[in-house]
C-alpha cells in the first residue's frame, strides 16, 4: 500500500515540475467540468471468477492552479457482472459475480496545446474507492456480499477538441490500480483488486 501512495505522489511531483513550460493563458479556462462515459475492463479476477468489463459513468471538475496545470477531482460509478465456472473445493461450479465500483480520485494534469483547438492532457493522482462484490451460486447455496474502501492510484491521458470558448469534447484513457479487498465466506478467504483500464468519450464545459 505504501508503494502505491508513494508512486502516486511521485506522479504528482513529476507533473508539477513541468510548470516551467506553462503557457501564458489557461488552456482549458480557469476551470472546467466534464461528463464521461467509458468502457471499463477489470484486470483482476474476483472470487476466482472471470470478471472483466462493464460501463463507467463519471464526472470530473478541474481548477487551473497554473496556466497549463490543473488540480481536480473525479468520481463515478461502474458496474459489471459475469457468470463463470470456477474450481471450488475440487468441484467445478458456476458462480455469478456482480461488482459495483465507485472511484474517488484526486488528480493533477498537464495540458499541452497541439493546436489552438486540439489539446493533449496527461496526468495522475491518488484514489480512495468503494468496491462491492456480490457472489452467489445455487449449486452450493452460496450467497455473499463484501464491500470496503480501498486506496489506489491512476495514470491517464486525454485528447480534447475545443468546439468553442465554452464547450469541448474528447477521448480519454486511464489505468487505475488499487490495493486488495479481503473477501470472506465462512472460513474461506479470498481477495480482490479493482485494477482496471478505462476508455471512452467525454463532453465538458469551460468556465
């Protein structure tokens, strides 16, 4: 966990150190907000079951602390579900797993003007996310729910097109990593991470 936090702080420091190259004006206004809809791909298996993809809807808000440097927060909601046959105490059984995921992120990003209308943003930060896992199997009468808040961090990149001085659209991609959440079923213990790739589109408003 300490490695995740230290790495996230290092990312923030690296991007903050680029302020010497900042332009004279704020590339995306003094502040801006965006609504995003992404495809989310969970890297880890949950409860030994293959649990890979879903839909993420999020809202982000950023404030310009320097002309090309923005500090902001993002939160959203993702859900995914799957049925998979897994080995459980020597037997191959079907387990239905559902996951709810709510990331809460603090990010720093650096904006580069490729042209006056096209912008490239790169950034990273730390996160404190809520993860809920529900698993059930009629074959063995299994029905369990576990949830917890877990620390993590993320790296991301955006491609933005400014349609006007107030509106923009864009594409985004992100990789997020988290610590383990313990899952208990009686005496049986497992663990799950919410490590994920996200990618999709966004529309935003400049202030």
